[in-house]
C-alpha cells in the first residue's frame, strides 16, 4: 500500500519514511502543502500521515479539500502536544485518528495498520480477470487457484491496472505508482516489470496499447 507522509521536519520525515518502508509500505514524502496537494492529485493513496503545521499553510486545508471532494482516503494527523484545539479541528474535519509529537514510530505504525484494517472493510472485493484473482486488502494474487508471489513493484503495477479494468493506464502514471510521485525513472523500467508480470501471470495478463500505456487482460 502506498502512503503519503506530509512532514516538513526533515529528520523526522526520514525516520518515518524509513520505518514505513521497512514495514513493507511504499511511501512518498511531501514537505509542503503545495507538494502534498500535487501528490494527491497525481495518484491515490491508501493513507496520508499529515502534519497540520506546514511552511506554506495548514495541513487542514489538504484534509478539508479531500473531504469536500468526497475523497475518503484515511488521514492520520500529527499535532504538537499543546495543541488540543488542532486535534479537535482535525477530527471534526474528517481525520481518522491523530498522533501527538513527539511520538513513537512503533505506535505510529500500529495506528496506521489499525486505520488500514478498518478501511479494508469498506473496500472493493476481490478482482477477477479470467484465471486471476486479485485481493487488494490481502495484497495477494492467485492464478488458476495457485498463489503467485509478486515483488512490491510488480504488485503496485498490477494493483493500479486492476483497479481500472478496461481502461488504459499511461506509463507515467505507472511510474508514479511504482517509484513515487515525480521520481526519475529509467526509460525501460516499467516495460521490464510488465515483462516479469506476464511471466508470472500469463502472457495475456497485461496488454500493451502502443503509444498509450497498458491495461488488464485475462491472464
């Protein structure tokens, strides 16, 4: 699952990102409100860890914008210890939970996992494409009933394609899904991952639409 960390304190942000990645999550980082708004416009996230005090504005502006658009992405807000009013404002604006600085990274991870478990209960059921069965909540894939092991990057591509059946997903969007928003990527990286996906899931599992991108096939 991909998580967006919105935090302007560089050392804390790096520690959070490292901890989440060690736990198996894909992570993007934004240090300003503008960067965070650009990131959520570019791709969906499983969860946003949101500091309410940012150099160029209030994190609440991002949260309220999401909820105004009826975007239910889970949000875990981060506040200073003496800012009870911020905590109340964040929860009333639609946050799912809050953390108080300074916080323990293991507690942060536990809260994130709890929020994600609750969110999984409201998400779409398994996705089926021919002999493929994809479970977004469990992050598992089977082919004709047999489990298939995917790398995190292969999963990111499959998850994005299967989330939009019948639609073509551009290469740039897949690069953002795999490597993070705005990252520099080798020109043939997505092609290499797609090739490995086909080897595991079947030649027709992912279709190439030349000049446009890729879409799910039937395995």
